[in-house]
């Protein structure tokens, strides 16, 4: 589970990015690129959960 980056303007003031336990940040575009690279599908469940699935199931 992760919070998604909405846009650059919001990212600069986002409290989530200042938490030292959060070291990587992704937006939907990034997850879509990762899914294509791995020949999988990214499905967005709500605003903070992404399922990466192999195949069309």
C-alpha cells in the first residue's frame, strides 16, 4: 500500500514526503510503466492500493 503522488505542485508541500521512512514515491503513470515493462496489469483499488497482476485475470 502506498500514497500516490498527485502532481508536482502538491508534492512539494506534501507531508508524506517528509517522513524519513518513505524513500520512494510513485504516481499512476509510473505504475502503468512498471506494469507494461513486466507484461502485467496495474489495477487501482481506491486511492492508495495498486494490484499488479500477471495475465488478464
